């Protein structure tokens, strides 16, 4: 059983609104792939196109090399798990799981065996006779998973399946979903607006905006090396600063020169990004490069972490995340401090000036990709 999904110039419009804007994407066999983005970015419409619940206006949907764009949903080698679970309240767990087998030539003995196997996969053995109302939200979600898996799909689509659960249960099921996907080696395409879910479970992920894929890569690639200010700001927490590019890998911020990771020889006004956990706090007389002086504005307790807000003149507020190591924090308001920005963590993510017309064309081409 394979499960390679390829979208080629896929487009979907609703009236004048473009929901999916000529997407090109390939999801490999056995991959846990996430579509991440805010409401209205096109991620759910993309999933519905793959499932067959929506018809594309143009483009191809290839599953193992066969175009399924004109194939009805029930004839595609795909199954879908919805956020609402969609369980039948008058049926017990076993009957809910076995529902899809009604349309297959399966003996009662084989049906019972397959239901038992599916429930074992999701760790619900022994609950066959319970009704959905007798189950917790997490157990209902597992029943919905078992109902999808019993049909042995090549690809499993999951539309924000953990969205209705509380935070603690959601974290536990993230681990369970990833474990299950690795054991079954089925291609999972997972839609979510929750950044932690995408970062925790995905082999690769695509961050979407306005019907387009803004950035594609592994979770670490997208988080550590954002290719735009939108990605840096949307995914996790990021400090964004305006600066002037004054040389290759050199920027000027608040009258001080800093070294950074350059982006195609950017010049002119730029936006730079650095994650709060990469900024380092030192005493104000600390020597070295890549330093900006500031004043502590507030220290916010966040359980395992402390979020330190530092005001830097001509820049604004910089957030610094440090581990909570117990006891009192070394600094408090309104202490003066020096902030160190490691070169490899300080990145140019967008710019308004460019060195050549060719670079302008590259930027425009990248924005359209």
C-alpha cells in the first residue's frame, strides 16, 4: 500500500474569492504532513479538495500517480477524520467502527476481527459495547480514527481532529497520533491552526496564507529559518526589528552595527527576526559584539519559563525567554541590561530595498510560489 499525494497547479475559487491559489505540493508515502495556517488561509479547502468534497476549478490531484480530481470521495483510497467526530449516537462503538464495512463483501467473522484490530490500534479494546455518550472526548476521537483505519486507506486526512479537546488531553493525543502513524506507516495529511500540533507531530509542514504556501519544510527548518516576516511572526513568538542593511551580513539597529544571517545580499530597509529563547541577557557592562542596551520592563512568570520584557531605545520591547530555575530572577524592573543577539539566530526576513533588478524579480517570484 502506497500513499503519495501530489497537487499540481491546484486552484479553487468561490465566486471572486480565491481559496486555493495554484498550489504545487508533493506528500511522500508514509509521511506525516501538516497544513498550518490561520482561519481563511485555504488549508481546509485544500484538504476537502484532496478528499473529493470539493471539485477544483483547475489542476490535478494525484494519488499514487493517478489523477483523482474527477473521482467521487467514496472511490478514492482516502479516508477523513473530522473535528466533530461524526459518530452515530444510536450505535455502540463496534458498530460505529464497522460502519464502513457495510458496503464491502466482508463476513461477520472477518468484520469482528477487523473491528477488534482497529480498536486495539487506538487502545480501546474492551469498549465495543459502549455508546458514544458513554465515552470521553478523547475516546470518541479514537473511535473516529478506528472507523477510518478499518478501511485500510492509503491516505488519512485529519481536519483539526483535536480542536474540541482540552489542552492536556490534546497534548496526550498528539503523542498517540504520531505513534499510530509511525506504526501503521500510513500517509497522514493533517490540517491545524495550532502551531504546537504541527511542530510536535509533523515530518514536514506547509504554512499557508491567502490560498498559497508561504513556506514548506521540516518543523525545525520553518521555525529556525523563516523565509518571511509573516512566518517569523505567525509561527511561535518572534522579535521583529526594523534595521538598515549596511553590508553583507551587517545591519544597523538603533545606531549600532550587528552581524546577522543575510538574505540574498539585501540592502536598504530590512526586517530582522530573532526568537526569544535565543536572546541572551547580560549585565550592562558586558563586553562583546551584537549587543543592545535596554531596561527591564517586566518579568512574567509562565511556569517552566520566565518571559522577560526589555525596552530598547529606538527599537521597542524585546522579549527574552529564560528557563525557570527556581528562586528569584537575577534582574528586575527597572534594571539596565545588555542583550546579546547571536549572529546565527538573527536573520533578515524581509526588506524594502534591493541591490539589483534581478533580486527584485527573485523576491517577486518567491512571493508567488
